[in-house]
C-alpha cells in the first residue's frame, strides 16, 4: 500500500464475512481463538484483525493475507 493510505477496515471485514459464508461466527471465532464479539467487530470494520488472525484466516480459507487485506 502506498504510504499514507489507510486500510479499509469495512472492506476487510466484508471479505472475512464472505469467507466465513454459512459458518457461524461462533465457529470461526473458536477456530481463531477469539470471542464471537471480537470477530463481529472485525467483520463490521470496528477493529483491525491482528496478524495472527489474518494468518489463521489465510490458512483456513486458502486465501492470501494480501487478498484479505486488499481484495
């Protein structure tokens, strides 16, 4: 990303929600070792996912961290 450009947390959250599909937030949150409430905040763009969460999502859904962040 160019210097000064901000991460679009809403877009990141929507991509994560899309990856989750029909899986319940509780299920994915348990896999990521976070609370369902924390995952909800990530999906709504209120909180940035940690690097650990991004890596876990990347491995689980076979998507690159770059795709999760930038689409």
